[in-house]
C-alpha cells in the first residue's frame, strides 16, 4: 500500500515544470545508482567475522566482558 506521504510527493511532482521533473528524475536515478553500487559492509560476512575476531582479541573489550560477567555473577547463582 502506498503511504499518504508518497501520494503527496507524487502530487507535488505533477505541479513541477517539465525541466524540474527531468532534473528530479536524473537526481533520483543518480542516487539509486550510487546506492546500488555501494556494497554494504554489514552484508559482507568476511568483514563481520574479521571485525568480531579483532574485538575478541582487544584487551579493552576483554576487560569490559569480564566486568559484565562479574556484575551478573550473582544473577547466575539465582539461575537467571
């Protein structure tokens, strides 16, 4: 279903001049092409795996995990 906001945009576009509509169309096409060409690093499992490995080896991350484990140790005794 098309949102009311999108329908409002369509109505506004109809009120533009032909040259303004052409400019808008070219601008949208360029934006879409640009987004399509940019691979998302979050869809790259190798990238994510390497980032997780780096984090696991980071002493600051290890210290934070240890602090969190210590903070929740009492809850673990309760079976939570």
